[in-house]
C-alpha cells in the first residue's frame, strides 16, 4: 500500500466560523493505481490533493505514505519525501517562462543537486520519451497548450517518482490535446508509476483504474 488515510480532516477558520474542507477521510491507494478524484467545485478534492502531495498538512487524522506517518513529519522531512518520491502536474502548467523546455525539465534535478552530466542524460531521455526533442530549446510561450503540458509531465517524471499528482491536467486543453495528455498519463501508469488525478471530466476519470467521488468534504462510498 502506497497511501493510507485514516480519519483525515482539514479545517479553515475565521474569527467567527470553522469550515471542514475535509471531514474524516478514509482512503487507500495502492502502488500502481491510477485513481481519479471527482466532485463538484468546493467539495475538497484540491485540498485533498495538496495534502496527499505533502504541500499542506491535515489538522486531524493520519496520513501514511510509503509506511511513514507523514502527518507527524516536520517541513524539512516532508520536503525531502516530496523531492525523492513525488511529481506534480498542474492545470496551468506552471512552467518558468524564461527557461527553455530543457531547462524547465532539468530544474528538479538541479534542486536535487544531481551531477551535471547525469542530469543532462536523464533530461535527454525524458525529452525523447515525451517526443519533445525538437522543442528542447524553445521557450514555453512558443509551444501549444498540449506541448506545454507534455513539458510539465516530463518535469514531473524526471526524478523517477513513485507517484504523480495531477490537478486538472487537461482543464486548459482542447479535445485533441486532452486525449494526447491522457494517453501519456495512462502509458506512464502502465509502466508502473502511480497516478492520482483530480478532474471534472468523467471521460478522463474513466481512463484510470479507480474513481473516488467527493461531496462536501467527504468521500462517498
């Protein structure tokens, strides 16, 4: 089992009110799964994804990741776990506009202090895998939306993560590029990488192996 949540809750507080964004979530995700999280806007799915990706912490309950109760870890430990095991793909691509395709993909390896020659070889292999070799020197604004998302996926893959978290990865794409991106994610999953994806698209969700439906901070059973 890669992920296990037990009674996980997240609250947002103001001076006068407390709102449960997540309310006692219980969930298991096994290694090699492709899990789609669906639900209406405001149901808590992005909050859940941020906690699963170790970007934010729960206020109550336990989160076990690869056998470690990460809900008890400090920020330094969480950053190390993220760096070694997790890749992210976002709806808005989150590419650095001043960097080339190659440099955007290389960035996680720079942060990881991977040796120059080794990271060059790794990036070249990932670029070939995602069919971006002819675009490696281009800047993000010179690419289509589908190409930008392929760069984002390549960046997520470059550290050979155990799991990729994708937040509406096709939300800004037309139907042609949406299918291309989903085919890439499915291929990555078939090669062994676990994927957890938030989506509003029933069609995209159906390309995974499991669908988790949410409403009002709860996982529906």
